[in-house]
C-alpha cells in the first residue's frame, strides 16, 4: 500500500531527478495523490525537451527497482511501464508521446 508520504519521498529522491536528467517532468496523479493512499502509484512522464531519452530513464530506474517492464503501447497517446520497488510496491508510469 502506498501512502502520499511514501510517494513524495520516492518522487523527490528518485523519480523527479531521473526524469529531469532524461528530459521529462514527472507528475503524480491517481488515488495516492487524491485519497492519500492506494494500491499503486500512478506517475505521468511528460516530455520537456525534443531529445528525451526514455531508454536512459528506464535503465537508470532499473538500477533502483526490483523490476521494470519494457514500454507497452497504451491507450490514447501513452506508453505504459510498470515498476516494482525493492519492497514490492507497484508504480504505473505513463509516458506521453
């Protein structure tokens, strides 16, 4: 179970810095943001440069996670990646195209 406090910790320490390095902004959304807890953490990755590097972001994220899937084409204008933290919490990451 994710709490909003847990989400903010991983956002500040990992997701935001890695995202910015590879040309994205990371944005939290979903139940954890709205209800202060949830079963998974939902994150949008929004391109902020022309030359974003999704592969670089995922390689770096994999060094800090138990598992990270390859991108799966999702609905609308998004690719979806699922990550599992070392302690077994799921993160759903959507990359806007």
